[in-house]
C-alpha cells in the first residue's frame, strides 16, 4: 500500500490535474463540441512522467529540501520510479498515435522538454524556470489547437507564462540552501535573494494590473474579471507582500498553486460564447 501511495505522490496528481485543466479550458474557449479525451489523457501521462523523472534527478536535493518525497522517505525505490516513468511515457506515446499529428508532436515535445528540464536545465540560471513556464502555458494552446482555433489560447497562455515564471522563482528562493549545497545556479543563487524576490513581485504586480484588461477591452465577459478580482488578484497581492518580506515562501508557492485553478475557472467562463 505504501508503494502504491508513493507511485501516486511521485506523479504529483494536483499538478497533473492543473495541466489537464489548462488543456480542457483552452479547448472550451474555442466553443468546439466533442471533447478530445485522448489529448487530455496523453497530456496527463506526459505531465505525470515529467514529475516522476524530476524526483529521480532531484533525489540528492530533495534529501535537503523535501525529505517527505517518496524516494527520499523510502516509500519507493529509484528503480520503481524509473519503471513508473517508462510506463507513463509509453502510455503517452501510445495514445499520441490516435490524436492529430500536431497534437502528437506537442505531447512528444512535452516529454522531451520535461526530461531535459529535470536532467539539465532545472539548476541553470532562469533556463529551467522559462522551460516550465513555456510547457505550462502551452497547455492552453494545445487545447485551443484541438478545438481548431489556436488563437483562443493566446491570452491565457501569455498570463500563465508570467504566472508560472514568478512562481518558479519563488520556489527557487524557498529551496535556496539545498540548491546551493549541491552546486545549482538558480536565479536566487546567482543574482541574490533580494533581486530574485523583487523580480517575482514585479511579475505578480504586472499580472494584478493587467489581468482585468481583457474584460475591459471587450475580449471576455465581465464574469472573467469578477472571478479574477475576487480570487487570483488577492492571492497575488498577498504573495507580493510575503515575497518582498522574504517570509513564508512555501506558503506563497501553495497559494499560487491554488490560484492556478481560479485562473482556469476565469478563462473557462470568460469567452463570449
């Protein structure tokens, strides 16, 4: 039972749900009819595989930063994690055979990029942050492509890129000591904690100011702005206050994770259908 729980935790189901939700919302924004369930399934497996291989490569760092993770706690062996990874990748690639060619290439790119992130780029100055932000943002574009109107996913993808970029910087700041001990060159290590946190705060501030604009400009309904102003904007404002004080960065990361789901809800109800 402990091993099964470890397999589930390793894939980070909440992050997988967020990834699939972004694809689903991107699709819904096109107003298309039949849901592309195979695309959703392939995206879920590719995302889960990315999280699994991340823990494998992060084993040494997690011993310092996240001793509760399955591989560090002993709930799951590294061999078991590799088996899970291969099964997830194989599943994603198999399903990709039955989706449109461009969507299949998209899913394969996710698998390759997420592996590259974990094995090489995660500990490099801003490179890993940017890659994660690009993959997260592209979920909306993938969904919009599946709905035959990729333009519908552009705005949510742009906002998601900035949002995830800021959150990734905060996560790096929270993991500073463990990353530094193992020779990583993340933004907070290279440029210092204060410049990194100020950068994240500026990103969040820009999002607070610009988030209502699509509704004001007539692209989305007022319900979009209402949801954003009542949920995501307060989360971003709290995050700015905590980040600038360098306090409770783990809490900030968790709040922002919740904020992603509110953002998806706003984009789902936003388009004028």
